[in-house]
C-alpha cells in the first residue's frame, strides 16, 4: 500500500459545489453524479467524469465550449490525479494534472499547479539516475561550426547600413541610443549571468526538473505538409527526440505555440533566470 498521502485541493473543496451546480444547470447531470461518486472514493466514476468533460470540450469549436465545462475538466483531472498520487503513480498524476492545465479552465488552476509541484517532488525522489559518473549530456554541443548553423544570407538581403554591436548594453542606453531613434543593434553578453545558460543545456537537469511534464508538440516541417500533426508527449520524450536528431518521415518535432512557462508554474525557471 502506498504511503504517498493525498493532494491538497482547497479551491476544489471550496468551489466544487458551485461548479457542480452550474454544470447541472447546463444539463450535465451525468457528470455531476459521477463527480459526486468520485469525491466519495470511486475511481471508475472519476475516470468516467473525466471522459464526459473531455467529450464536452470536443463537442464543437473551442471558442464555443462553455467555460464551465473547462472547469469541469479541471475538476475531473484533480480527482483522477488524486487517485494516481495516492497509489504512488506520480508520473501518471503529473500527466493528468498537466492535461488540466492545458485544456481546463482557470477556476481551479492554483490547485492544479500546487498538485503538480507536490507530485513532481515525489517523482523526483523515486527517480533513479542511470547516468552514474558519465559525462554531462548537453542539449547544445559546447562547440559547433558557425558555417554549418548560420547559412549565408542571399545577396543584398540586408541594407548596406552597418549594424552596431554592443556588449552588456543597459536598458537606459538601449532606450536612448537605439530604441527611440529606431536604430538596430546587436546586443551580446546581457544574459551571461543567467543560471539558465548552463542549467538549460544540461539534459539531466531538464529531465529531472521537468521530464514528467506533458507538452504539446508539432511534428512536420510545416502545417501544410500532409504528414504534419500535433501530439502530447512528456518533456523527456521531446528531449530524446531532439537529442537523437531522428529524421522521421513526418519531419522534425518542435514545441507548439503554447504558454509553456505559464504551465510550468515557475518551478521550471524560477531559479534559472
């Protein structure tokens, strides 16, 4: 039997009755019944409520979905994740909670964020590193050939004006000398002090701090390609794909346009910037 305990959901406890009342007013009686059973400890009812909310989110164009059903989805995610967490299935709990952040409403967002923090801390404790004393695996090689990554620009693609380059330019200097006059400038060494410069280039660090998180990705060179598609995968899977440089028939995998840092609840970057 797991001794993981339970997830704290103060907003769900306080706002749950009002959310269920509004759902019932929209005809969601089946969801309300299953959610009530889920709160009493019925896992199957929790999973059924999650499925009902998911179907409502996909019942038409996204903008036409009633906001209350997004909150209903968040509620169901918290219920299902609570069962996974109590069973010691922390990675599954994180996956479900992330789905709540990505697809759910705003009413229970703080509960989702705090639950993810708690589940991530537990998951990190039980993760066994297989790296040993091996050399650090980097996202970007320490050395690379500029000629390979910076292809030549077409002739006359830039104006003939010389663009200034400044090191560690202050905000005041940038505003007065360049921004107000509309002059372009290349700024270097302004982020040299950011811990992210080293932390975010450490594959082990990224997997440890955010590897369990679910992120939306796009696969394919562009959305006009017939093989182009969207997927939801863990951040670890995404890192493995870009590390392997696997050129699948569908094309490269890249992060979709998505407020990733908002989803990450500050845990991913609060100590890196």
